[in-house]
């Protein structure tokens, strides 16, 4: 049953959304809930990168790889451990099953209850307030561009000619490559590199920066590298690929021969063919759509959300941006996004979860080693840590957690950052025991204990007085 809307007599749409990924779908649903006449244009498949080539398939593959890794380790418990490579076709079948289970939630049919129409085909602006969507030209009061991004190759001689796999195309593999070289040691490279190594590939992971995961705490980067190397992955940092030729990547040291080459070295905004000049929408020097703090473009009737803005590289943030752009456009209600409190997770094993400032950016830190987290001890996973970053006023302004399921742990810390909690505020919330959330909880308590120690004279005087009054 449609939620209903009040169509304009002239056929103008209240909102046209271009792009059916996370940002676009959220924008369209939000507009539909508000009763707006909404059209969503998508040239390919609804669901975007997250469903088809990003979050969903990668986490499904990581799940399979984790199961394989666990099976290989059962020898320590007196069971016969399997050996040899896993069946990639079976692993990919699980990936497709996961996609298939989620696809209906992003389908055109799922938008019908919100009164959202879907136009399949290319979309192109034909004027400041008109767009050709599929086979027809329509007018709009407002528009949201949410066309996402695509993999981008670094300019290495021979790389493009080698036609490497990307995070988009790797899902077409049906046989496990014996030797896999991964160009790029960011989150995607580390995740997929570990997954394929666990499935049985000989993986070489190279990164141009001096460490993996360059945006994370140096200690987190070192811990992930140690785990990857312990699982048999060859890791090379400070590695500048000079050329790709003859089935090998050439750079410092011996050539890295491969049976499959995976390039995950960056992404670029999808803006080609949108007719942005016609709509008066400007691009940044990087090629992203230029927006102000409220996601409005140079055309006040056109907003942008998600990867295409260069402000978001995460599905969860793209969705928030999509909803924010719609409420600003249709209702005139600004919804400020606190980018300082947006968490993100690298889903390696262990996971690396981060929000806000790093230790180098803050005033001081509270760090807890996970050999003091009883759940980590029980699981035999004491290699992680929790780091709370405090600002000059003693508020939690950032955090890093390295542990299994760190992505779940970081959510509460993101709330602490957004609300400006002190460690004592955070410590007041009772956490379940035993869990990895004990890490940030006990780290917060160390801050409380430090404050008590700093006021030892005062507390001692109070105790002496209490002893005299109530001996």
C-alpha cells in the first residue's frame, strides 16, 4: 500500500534521485516517507556497490575464509585439520547467496510502499531543473546526485594493459589463483588479501606508504601486518610498482609473479555523462562534486550525497548524507552531520575500528592491553588493544579498538565522541561481562582512577572526617 503523495498538477517531481546505491536509496525512501513525489533513476542494478561488489560480498567472503581458517586450526584440539586450498566456487556461491538474500530489500518493489517510482536507464541533466531519466524527460523541484564511485588505477606502466582485477570484478573469479598479488594495502587490500590467503592462495600484498592501513594508529597497522605475515602473506611496504610486465609486478626487490593481479589503489567519483555543466553543478580538482557543508551543489536545487561528494567512503555515512540532503531540500530543515564522530572498520582479523582522533592528534590517551580483557583471554586473542583519545578538556575525542568484533565495540564509542563524554561519563554505563567491550570500559576507568589519584589529598581528608564522624 502506498504511503501516498500529492502530485503536482504540472507533473514536476518534488525530488529526483540519480543513483540507486546506499545514499540514493535512503534519499528516495526518506522523501517517500515525507509524502514527496519521488523518482529514482538507476542505470544498472539497485543496491549499488555495497550490495553487489562491496560490503556484502566482501564480508560474505571473509566469513567463509574465517571458517576455513578455523578448520585449519582444529589440530590443536586433537582433531584432524584439513589441508589444501578451499573451493573458490563454493565460497563464491555463499557470496551470491548473501547478495540474493539482501537484494529484495533494495529492489524497486521495496520502494513501492513509499510511493517511489523507479526509472531504469541513464540519467542526464538537460537543464538546471530538468533531467532525462531513462526514456523520458522530467522536471524537478530538487535533485540528489548519488552516483557513487568506481575503482581507479594508479598510473603504473603496463598496469591497465594487464587488465587487473578490481574490487568490482574480483567476484567473477571461479578458480582460486595459486599466486595473487594485491596492489594497495588499505582496508580493501588487507581484507581481500587475508581472505584469499586463508582460502589457499599465495598472497603478496604491497603498499606504497611506509605501513599498511596508513590512516590508522601505527600500532594497529603493525598488529595487522604481523597477523597477515603469520598467515603466510608476503607484505611489502614503501613499495613503488615500476611496471607490470610478463605476469609480474616489478619494483624494489625481486619481481612479484602472479596468476591473478588485484588492484585496489583508489576510487574516483562517477560523474561522466551526467550533464553537470548543463545543470550548473561544479566539480572539485579531484573530480568530486563540489558541495557545501549541507551537501548543496553550486545549483541550489541540486544536492549530492555519498561517494560522489568525496566526503564519504562508507555506506553508513552515504545513507546519512542521503537522508540529510532530502530533509534540507524538501523541509528546509538542516541536519548537521558530525563527521568527527563517524566510525569506520577494517574487517580484517583482528578488526580495526576507529572513530575520531588518533593518539597523535589528541592531548593524551588511555590505553588498555587486551591481556586484561577476560573475553580476549578466554578466546586466546590477547594481541589487541583499546585506545581512548582525550582532548584538552578531557573529553573522549577519538578511539581505536583492535580486536575480534571491534566494529560492534566502536559504535558506543562513536556516541561518546559525538556527545563529548568524559571517561567518567562513559564508565557510568555498565557493560556486559565477559565481552570485548570491557576494553573501552576498563580504559575509561583508568581515566577515572587517574582523577582520583590526582585528588588523593582531598579524598584522604574526606575519609579521615568520615572515620571521626562514623567510627
